[in-house]
C-alpha cells in the first residue's frame, strides 16, 4: 500500500505560483521532507487536482496521510489548467471521509474545518516530516531543513503530468523585509525574514536540472531586489538592497545558462518602494538581472493603488510618483530588445477593496496609467484583482464593504484600462510581424489553437487554425486582442494556410483571400507578390511557399 499522497491542487498566492506549467516549492519540499523522515520514494504518490476531477474527486487508494496543497479561494482562469477551488477541496475531503488529510498553503487559513482534516497554518512540509516521526507539529521549517528537502525532493517533478514541459518556482527567502507591512500582507504572517543561502539555492537548481528541468523562476519572495539585505540601513521603512549577494547568485545561474543547462530563467516580485528609495543600488541589481534572465521577462510590482490616500491608509509600498519612478527605471534598463522582445518590463498589480477607496480612486488609477502610456513607457501586464484578506492581516477584521457605486466605477475603469491601455501596450510590445518563440499549444476550440511560452507571464498566442496540442510553434504576430495576440506559425506557409487564417492577415480581406486560395500553390512568394500588395512587409518577409 502507498503510505503517503501529495495532492497538488495548485497554488496562486501573492508570492508563490504553482499552476501548470509552474510547479511550486510545496510538492518538492513535501517529497523531500518525507524522504528525509525515512519514507522510501516508492511509498509516495504525487497526484494533481486534474486527476481527482477525472475520478469525481474520489481516491481509489487508502493512504496513511494525504498532504493536500491548497488552491485558491477565488476561482481563476489559466490557459490549459484550472486551479483547485475552495469548493473542490471541500468536495475532496468530504467524499473521502475515511481518509486523513493535512491541508497546507494559505488556503488552510480560510478553509472550514473537517473531522478528517488537519489545517496546517505553518509549514506543511514540517508537519509531514514530524508526522512520519510520530510527532506531528504545526511548526515552521528551518533554513537547514529546506536546504536538504529542496534537493531530496527534486525528483517529484518527474511525476508531474506536464513533465518535462514545466517551470519550477524557486524560493530565495520568505517574509517581507519592510519595517512595517501593507494592510493585507500575508508575508508578514510567516514571521521574520529568513534568507536562503546561495549555495542552497544553487544545489536545489542543480538537483532539478539532474531530474530533467531546464526552466526556472526566482519567484518565491516578496522582493527580489532585497535578497540577503542586512536590513541595517532603512529609508522610509525600506532596507538598503545588497548588490553583492544577488550578483553572486546570478553569476552562478548565468554560468549554467551559458552551458545550456538553464533554458529559461525568469524572476518575479519586486517592490517599487525599494527602487524609488534606493535607485542606485536597485539599478545595479536590475542591470545584473537583465544580463542574466531570459529576454521577455516581467518584474511584477505591487503598486496596488495610485491613490495616495489609499497608499497612506494601507501602508502601501510606494506613492504614485514613486511607483512611476520605479516603472521608468525598469524601462530604461530592461526595455532593450533582444531577439525582438524587450528584455525586462514591469508588471503592475492593482487591488480593489482597500481602505480609503472612493469613486475617484479608479479614475486616478486610470489617469496615472494613461500618463505612463503617454510617456512611452511599457507595462508588460496590468493585473487588477479584488482583495481577499487573510486571517491575521489588519484588513481581515475590518471586512470593508464597497458601495454599489464604487463597485460600478471599479468595473467601468477595469474595462477602460483593459481596452484603452493594455491593448495599446500589447501593440507596442508585440508589433505586427514580430516573432514570438516556442509557444506550446494548450487548448484547441472553435477552430483556434491557443498557446503560450513556458515562461513567466507569457502572452497568449491565438492561432486561427488547428495545430497539434502540446507541440511548440514559433509565431508571427498578425493582430491583437484583449490580453492576447493573433498569430500564425512561423514561417507562414501561404500554400497551406486555411481560409480563416489567410483572411486574418492584415491587408488581405475576404475577397483577396479567395483569390490567393484559388491560385495556390505558389512556387515561391515572389509569384504571389501582386496578391500580397499592401500587406505589412514584416509579415510578407516571414512568408514562404513550401
């Protein structure tokens, strides 16, 4: 009998992501903790929420313990994947009422209790380790334990249904290094800041490489720029960044990237307040990042609001002016194009539901974003979400309720930002004729194929023709839609494109598309020159007649 089951319902937490193709640290740490406690690898099973859906949420095997990694309290839409919801987790626990569960991840703090489930509020990997040793403890793991478990648990990636087409989220530290935290901050729930050693992070990545992983994101931290800050010098509550440690870590990763062992290297969260208050140190770190990461990356900024009253009342990370300064600095350093794509651009996170919001808050957000756009600065993404306060955070007890008028203005300006600002940003970042490399097809529906790069915050490529699922295609941009681009496989074979795809090429239209199809096959593109008159040259130059 298999003794232990790691059940991955995927996670989308403020500083941790594990929705396929991403694999969060949770299952890897758990696998390593069980092995470190003496459990043989053959006695550990790893399954995902997708497998549970196929079995109507019923387990076919009895386990000593099921270690369930919580999903999201609010359902999210992810191309090719669906995160486990609160309702699904309740269903799993309820339909397997004779099975013992331990639930970890932030969802454990808001999930209702059940007779057969232990809600682990601290580290589920620590609980698993102690459970095997007959001394279950809802406690916190140490840096030394994670150093061991991250390496010994690397092999679990081979059990992931999407392996080897995965990207591993790698933790650099936990906690928030600010002197005081945002009103909704969950990183503060983890206690004081604990940094991982460079050698331990590299050992984990080497172990993952040995197990067939080549894509990584340094994403499990509140602010990548604050890695190993000694927190002795503060400015407006922000510690001075330490350039040397991050430089040494990136040098190790760059060496592996140059040897072909690391195919994709991305980063995630940064604090706009760190950049605004320490522009010199932050700029030096950003330059190191740009020289190391895979071009096309995104550095997510927790701006949350451009309304300075909301900033003050919620102790947010930066004023509107400081946030714009951070965006400008990142554009200056990371906006260079490598293989036609900007190397590193900022992403902006905005939250609705904070203390002090008024009807004018959303107009302020729109205005500030418009000014950023008008200055020619680029934003890779704008993420607008509703606040979900967790127990233990200052906002949780206040249970702020927005009026209907505020809700209506939020919805109005969210749509206005998407259609007027995000769309323009898409057109600037992904101009017509640009090539977007290695899109994996994840869904096929209604004659369209939907693909994404296996990378951080990758754009959705919408191909107007059926392609092979799970296969990779380079793509030529031929148009833009809300939060996605319209593309064709590169090179564009004019002889084989279906009519729906030919029509979508800018400058062709329905009548000329019929003429092209009737006169095919062409021996070369020159033969179709008259029919392609007026078509964007960047697209024509990427055509072939095979």
